[in-house]
């Protein structure tokens, strides 16, 4: 009889947004069971959250340190097997490091850390401990993103020339953080978010998506970084020119003041033979355009997709799969890799596909370089 | 500490499609736990399926009769609290009836039964036992469907005049059942599906959606029912004219030979003041059109939606919610209503919203009338 | 030096809608020159309209009879060569007949006549006189409609099974004719429109489009015809089941009370191998769907289209061509055929493509049958 | 009786693309008549083109100099009243200057000239002669572009913060000019195009559209200019960061190697209160997005549009108007302004709306600055 993998959570108490997302994503496939958590830095709140989530009181801990120590002492077949970290950016590093060093695998929200330096330290901890580490750049979990990546990898578009990746949102068009709205408050606070606002929160998703789909690394960038809302402490908009390793050129822009936009992450990639376009808000369609042939709409579940795309679809064509399903793909793949390790097997390569600590390092480099470029009179900054 | 509700399942063994959907839908919100099942009429297969699903061997039963009997004997705090029935149509009635009569709530896939007669019997069992009964007309679980219903209910479109509801699919364009494909095989088999093919499988969803959104009952219909694929035993296409109780006119067409269509359930409703349009394949947008004013795009999570729409959304605007989330809304509401009953409370009315045995009766009536009309030279058949 | 063809117009004075459309369509390609007209039944208004249109006063006639008689007496290289009839339905027959019998080719707005009987008489006049006659079912002038027709004709979709053609408008949702609005007034007046309202005005376009694209004739129909707006004298909505000659089934619905709809003529055709979809409001895209292959977007001017499509495009891909260009294709083809006759040549077959008096007969039959069916308790009425 | 305005044309002989566009645009409204032309620098070809266009042989001139001289000698009521210049960029200046100085109004294709210097000279000639001068930045002729401009002008979006304007094409993805294709050949030839390729041909349209819609001037820019196709002599792609006078930030990118793109000029503008989006390939829709309210689709001809939008629409809502109609709006407005001058009247302000020599100067400045920036290591270049 198959046993569910046991997960502990750091953060994600009542009222948090991303904690609930992680829990739904972890629950969807019946592979993972939430068994404990340090849901809040306030022990009372952590207990209350645990009770709502069906966690026995003694495993709703008052701090991540307590959770890691106490869980470690439980019987191997009882204790948590991995930790999910869903706190604001400034509380990623410490629990991740401690969990890894105490023999727990870690899945962590993005960006990886508060600073590039923290991120680099964490990378070393991952290497030293040999534990598995996943970063929830969840947008790469969509089947059509994987189809796009494989089409480019197999040369269907020819050499890549141009990449346009966008992430417009409008929810911070007003000084929302002044109202005490929790999501706005920490994301615009340098003490909790780090040196970047929009560029860290969503710019890194755009950067990650561009590198994931194209398989190309950004080599240098030129950024115009702005804060439009008076009183705001971090950037809320950025426009960036990109150079990629193979000579491709690109544009990345991310914004939280694009009034009326919801969460419109999208990418276009143009090669010598064709181009493709994917939009997160209609994620089950991949538009592929050709020189002098009809445009094609690749659709989740329709026809001969690459195995990497097919493996990340749960239901038949025309039954829309969304954000939670893509997020769940990260959790499911991470779980399958943990399970394979427990069983001493090599995971099926199509599932060995989730963002890692190296992706996290790229993201932190992006944040530091893009903010540096925004302040610089020099045109190009090496990535 | 909150306890999950305990669910037993009838059907849904390895290789089934809809069983997996029900399990994911039940798991998503952390409200429900699968504790037992009669996953197949073959006891070996049921055990094997149970093992894969993490069910202890003694609760993977060889038949639904065994499951109901044995679970009833377990301690109240251990035994299943409701049964989920995910078998083909001809195995809905017997397990539903037995479960209800033994004190278990039931959630059942659609259509309600093999025949209208069975359905009417079941309705009486539900009334007599007083147990809760839900039918998974899952498309009514989408937030924008609920918004549409409320807009019409509050008179925003004025009196309704015209309704066009469509459900085109193309997956049965060839004689797929001859290949042994499991989904095609039972759906086109009169012994397992009943008197209707496409009209039962998807036509009933269209009928249910039209009545749910408009709040109007169909009073008579005129149908043109076809079987296009040679060798097929049931209908694979139907075009139907509809009359509604208030004088509104309508069209319903459903097809499984609309080559190239995925699962394009959609509806348009026109009233005196405006019209609306919703498509299942882009479920987070509700298009509302007005006389001489700009068209509006209502979007899941954006702006001042009706509470009934808002309550069925899990994540912020622009993070697409799909089929599983809508399906999960049926399970979540059903779970909340069971929980309220256990606690002696009245559920919040916005969650007392899932299809019932009465909806199932309407569906079975639709099937019988539409097939009758298809064979009749008379123009209008009373519903 | 090429000479422009000389056109006379009946109807289309100041304030008319369709007259201006015909003039722009005729002018676009520099093939046709408006030289005279009987723009109104009121001689003063006709003169005033002529002056605005740059017509010399002596050729702005007070009646079509006067125009035909006087023009006939002019030198052959001066007089009009064909007549364009843009009056309401009840004034199609008389000027068309007289023009044809006096040696003038005729291009006429649809529907062909006030009644089927008139239409049949006109057909005989066309045959007897041997003059050219075009009917402006302008929607068949779009390049992507021609591409659709050719794809079906060449068997790309396999045998046709199902056709859904729709023509929803919303502009008559209120009792607009009571306000004196000119377009509404004559279209809802049985004295000027004939026995049908919406079914004649736009239903015939839908019928024509379906037969043009599929190459199949409607053989019988079953109609539900309604008048929703109190006080209106003719139908404003109709839902129709169709049978086609090869066994294909269809739905046609047309409406002028679909509140919020503009002019959304559209068609879907499904064959054994694939389906296609075209919408007049986005006319440069033809969606083609396949069993288990990516959907294709054929676009005006892109790739290897059929010559019949290519020949009706004026500008490069991505430069949208609209309603007037499609309308102009009817005029251009008609002009090329007149010119070929003048030069004793056979026109290039790709341009021998405009709706004829036979299409007009089909349209009038449709009107009579659909209204008959709407009143009948019999299910099927032979077309 | 109204007389048509008499137009002479420079360029646009058989086989040219844009000459035909100008002729159709000029013909559409019945305001303008083509009476003469120097259609080619080869007198034989000019004659042949003239014959095809119905021009009497003596007015199909061998050069623009001949045309201007000879037409000037004709009787005022016979001679051309304005000149349309549709030649490649290097033959804009000389005919424009000579025409203006000889008392003919001029309408000229864009960009204004071969160099900024020429453009500035031309501006002085326009001022000195007092003749009317129009530049065919035709995309500003669309009704929904005018609606967008008015909405911003009236403050509906609040202060503008961000502008994204794009012009992707894919037709130069291969070394098409090597094949002798006429359109590709001159556009990629520095001797005929000037210092810029894509940035001049289409980048200037994007720049013009952004300034027209927002009413804001670009103050500085930072460009990344590329030539991707080996052997090509001018740029085929450019990505540009923009600063606007009020502090707004922007991105402009234009490309002729975006494989599979047709002619996808589009713009998004975000203000404090809302955002808007317009796409040339679906020009009759203007998407307007708001903070926390449903998105609106403004449509050509629907509802209460600004008079400036309404005045540039010819047919009812839902009858798509395209590229030629927008182009024709420039000609129509230019014609109405010439006519007003002839009649000593002031034109209606809604029609005093066509791009002028000042817009041309902006375009030439854009070309020079963007190419300079592309070569510079300095981040920002003043506009």
C-alpha cells in the first residue's frame, strides 16, 4: 500500500495567500499529506492555523526551529519527510538551511532568498547535504510551457533571435500597502522583500520563464526601473533590454502598476523558422506561428505533444487546467523524486523537472543586476 | 482540531477517467479524505486500485454491497460518512439507493440513473431517508456561471428572450468504441449508457447549465437526433429547439462528431436589456453585452462580483481556475453541508449550492423527451 | 486606355445606408464610375442627392423608369452600362426587370424580390435577355469564405456532417421602428419587406453562406419563428433545424433581438476529418480544426491559399480587410465579367464568382418555407 | 454639383504596393479623382501604368518635374489640385518641395524624407508656401485610435505612467531582398531607405502612434538595434526604452524578423486609473481595463463614442472596417481641408486631423536618435 509523503510547512497561517496555494497544490494528486507546521511566528496563531488544517496540536509548532528539532526526534515512519517554506523572502534562508542540514528535503517559494549572498550559501548547503531542493517557479509547471521548451530544444523554430517576456499586473496601482493589505505590505517592504519589489516578486518569474523555455542564459541587461506610486519604497515597474548567450535579443518588462491587468505573464519567442506565444491567463493554448504557413494552436491534451508536455496533464483536452494544476506539477514531480530516492530508484526523466537552487541563484542574480542597472548610467550590465 | 470527512468510492479503479477527477476534486480543499472503496466489480482490481490509492487492504472492497455493509459496522468515528459513485450510468441506482438506505450521504456522477423510472425511485429514497444527495453537474461549479445566474436573477438583463446552449465535442468522430477505448465503449453501449449517447453524456450538462443560469424551466422541445458514425448504437449528435416557461425560445445542440472540437460547452443568454456569454474552455471570463454600451468582461476575482461567485474562487484574479476547481466546488459545498448537519448548523446559503436529485430528474426527463422527439413526426414534445 | 464601367443607381439617396455602401464598394477598385441615378422616388431629393454625388443634374432622374428610358437614348459610349438597385425589397423587381429588358446588366441588393413569385419571374427575364445579374450577398465576397468553400470542395474536411450558421444582431431589441428610424421602419414593414423580417433581412444571408461554403443544398427545415418586441409586425428571431442533401444536419438561427450583438454572422462546418469556423466580425481568420492535430488559423494573405481566396485579397497579410472590401469583391467580379463580355472574352474563372439570380431564388424559397414552417405543427417542411 | 478634387500621383506604377493602397484610399469616398501621374521614372512604364489606370496618355508623365510643370499650365479647373507621393523614401523630398513651391498641396507617404535635414528643409517650405501637407501615418486614421486618444485627453485613465508599443512583422526573416522582391529590395537598401531599415519603415509608425494616442512627446530613448539576417545592410529589429515628457516610461519594439507575425502593430497605455489596448489587426475593438471593474470593449460604431471616433466610421457596428478605410480617413480629411480652403471656410475640427509635416519631423528625429543610440555605449540619448 502506497504511503503519502509527509510534509511540514513553514508559514502559511490563516489569511496568507501563498500558503493555501501550496497546500492545495500538494493535496491535489494524493501524493502528499500535511502532517505538521510552524504556520506563524506567533505560537498561538500557529496552533489555531494547525487546528483549522486538521493538524494535531502537538505538531503545530511555534517556530521552524522547534518544528525541525522535534520532528527529527519522531520515528522515521512518522516524522515529516520534507519542508515546504511559504514565508516572505526574508524568512526563506534560515528554515531552508536548517531543514537541509537536519536531513529534510525542502521546497521553497521564490525568490530563493533575501539576497544573492544568502542564495549562494544555500546552494552550498544543498550540495553539501545532498538533499533535494525545489523552488516554486510554478509557471514552468504548465504543460504548454513544457511543450514550448521541447519544440525549441528540438530545433523546430530554428536558432532563436528574439524573446519578449512580459509580466504586467495592476494591483499595486494605488498605495495599497498603506491600507495594511498583508500581501502588499511585505512585498513593498525592503526589510522583508529585499532590494527589489516588482522585479523580485514577478520579474524573476519572467526571467525564469524565458530561460526555461528557450534554454538560453541571459548574459547582459539594461534596465529602466521605476517607482510610480508616491510613498512606495521599492520598484513597481521595470523595463529591461536583454542579451542572451547565443546572440538573441530580448525585452523583459514587469509591472505592478499596469492598471487593469490581472496576472498577465506571457512570452513570445522568435526563431529563424517560426515563433511561439504563450499566455499564463490562457495557459492551455500555445500559439505557434510559421513563415508562410497557417498559425497553429497547440492545446493541452490534443494530438502528439512531447512526452514532457503530456506527462503534466491530468484531464482530457478541453477541460481547462489552471494555476493550481501547474503548481501541483512542481509538487508532484518533487514528490516523485523524493519517492524514487526512498526506493533507491532513478526517477523517470520527464518528472525530474522542477526548478532548483540553481534557478534560484539565477533569480537572485537577476534581482541584483537589474536593480544595479536601473541606477547606472552605463548601458549594459553583465549578468 | 478539524477532522476531514471520510469518503468511500464506488468505481474509479485504475484506468478510469472520472474516478480520478472525483478524487482530485475531493482532495483539493483538504476537507475530505478517501478512506475506502469498491473501486471495481473485480475484487482483485479493487484491491490493486486501493493499494495505489493508499487505502488499507481491508477497506478496498470487492463490491459496493460489501463496502456498505462492512463500513456500517465500523465505529462511527472511523467509518465512511458519504459515498461517491463514479461508475457508468447503469451502476448509479443500486449503490446510491443502498447507501442512502444505510445512512450514508451520496454524491453521484451524472446522469442520475439508467432511466427516468430509476431516477424517480431514487428521488423518493432521498426524500424518505433525508440523506444529502449531490449530482456532479460540475459545470455549474464555475464562479462565472454563478455570476451569470445571479445577474439574471437580479434582473440585470431584463426578461430573458433567447438562450443558445452548445456542447460540441469531436472525440467520437470515428468508430472509436470499436478500438476498445474504455471511455468510448460504455458511453456508446445501450446496456451501460441507457437510451441516449451524446444527449445523455453531454446534452444533459447543456440542459442543466441552461436551466441553472437562467432559472427557467424548459417546457417543450423539438429534436433532430442523429447517429453519424456507421456501426454506432446510440446518438452522436442532436439539434434541439426549446421553449421555456416564460416564453423564451432556445436552441440546444450537443455533438460528439464535431470534428476538432474539444469540450466546448458554452451558453449565450439574451434578455431585453443585454446578453451574456460564457464558455467552459475559457471559464474565467463572462462576456456581458449591452444595448449601446461597451461590452463588459467580468472576470473571476475582479471587482464587485456577487457573493455567490466570489465564494467559489480560491486564488486571486489572473491565476486561472479550471475544471478541477469547479468540480471541487461541488465537493466542497457538499462537504460543508454535511459538516453543518453534523454540527447541527444551517449552512451558509452561498454554499448550499450543488446539483441535487431534482436536477437529476430533469436530466433524465430531458433524455427521454429528446430521444422521443427525435423519433417523432410531431413538432413539439412536452417536457 | 482603360475606361471605367458606367453605373446608374436606383435608390440610395441622402440618408440611406446601403446606397453609400454600394457606392464605396463600386468605387474602391477604380473599375466603375457612377454616372447617373434615380436616387429617390422624390425627384427633388434625387436631384439633391445627385448634386452631392457629383452627378450632372440632367442625369439625376426622378424615377427609375425615366432613367432607363433616357439613358437608353444616350450614345453607347456615354450611357450607363449597368444598374445598381439599392432600394427596399418591394422596389427590386420592377427596376430590375425593366433594366434587363432594356439591355442593362443589373446588380441588386438582397433579398432578390418581395415574393418568390416575383423572383421566379425575374429569373425568366434574366434567362430570356441574357443580361448579367448579380445579387449582393456580399458576405461570400470575403477571401476566407472562399478559402473555406475550396477546402470543402477539395475534400479536406471529408464528407460534411454538421453545419451551424448563426446571424445574431441586437439592434431591434427595442421597438425602434416606432421612433421613425429609417432602417428599422422599412425592414419591419410587411408592405416593404415582404412576409419576413429578420429571416429575410439576415436569415437569407445565413442560408446563402451555408450553401455557398458547403456546396450543399438545404432539402428540408423545421422552424421556430418569433416576434419578441410588442407591436412589431414581422419576425425578429428564428431558430431553424436543417437537413441538407447529402444527409448533413444543420442549425440556422438569426435574430435581431440578441441584445448586445452587432452583426455576428458566423458559420461552423464539421466533416469526417475536420471542422472549420468563420466569423464575419473577424473575417480575415479561418479556424480549421482537426482530429488530433493542432488547430490551424488560415489568414488572409498568408501562405498557400487557394487561388479563389488569393484573388479576392488586395493588400498584404495583417492589413485587415473588411466589409467594404468584401462587398467590393462582388462589384469587381461583376465588373470584370461585364468587361469580358464587352471584349468578347471569357472571364478568368476565379472572378466568375458572384451571387446570381439563382441564389436569389434560393433565398426567396427560404423565406417562404421558413415562415410556413414557423406556422406549422408539422415537423419538417420540404425546401 | 460637387466636383471631385483632382489628384496627381508620383510613383505607384504597376507592381507597386503602396501606390495601389493610396489610390483605393483616395477613391473610397468619392471625394477625389486621379487625373494624372508620374507613375514611374521610366516614361514607358509611366504611360503603361497610366493607361491601366484610365489616365489619358498626355497626363501620364515621364517624371514628376514634367508633371508639375505641365499641370501648372493647364486651366485651373482642369489641372491637378494636389500631389500624392508614393515613392521610396529617397524620392519624397524633391517632388514634395517642387509641388509645394508650385502651388500644389501634397500628401506624402512616410517617413517624411531620406534624412532629418531634408525633413527640416521641407518643413520650412511648407511654412513658407502655406500649402497643405499630409503624411500618411495611416494607423492614426482608425476610429478606435481616435477614441483612445480622446479618452486619454479627457483624463479617463488619469496621468499616464507606462506605454508599450510594438510593431512585429516576420516577412524579412529570410534574406528576401536577395530574391529581387521589390518591396524588400528598396526597404533594405541604404541608398533608397536612409540610415534605418525596420526602425524607419515601421518603427516610425509605432513612435507616431504612441505620441498621437497619448499626446505625450518622447524625451529620451535607449535602443538596442540589430540586424539578424546575414547580408542585410540595415537593421531588421530594434528594442527601445522610452522616457516621455510627463515622466511616463515606455517600451517600443519593432521587428521584421519576428517570424510568423503579420503586421501586428499594437499599443498598451496605462494610467493611474486604467489602461487601454489597441491592436491594428483587430482594429475595431479598443480594450479598456480598470482598477477593480470589468474590462470594457469599446467597439467601432457602438454606443457613445467621442465625436472624433464617430466621424471616422462609415458603416454600422459589426461591419468590420479595415486598413483601407483608415487610410481613406487620412485622404478624406485632407480632401475636406483642401475643399474648405477652396471655399474659404474653416474645416470642421473633427476632420482637421491628419498627420502633418511636424509629425514627419518627429519621425525623422526618431530614426536618427534610435540609430545613434543603437551604436552608443551611453544609456540615454535625448530625443
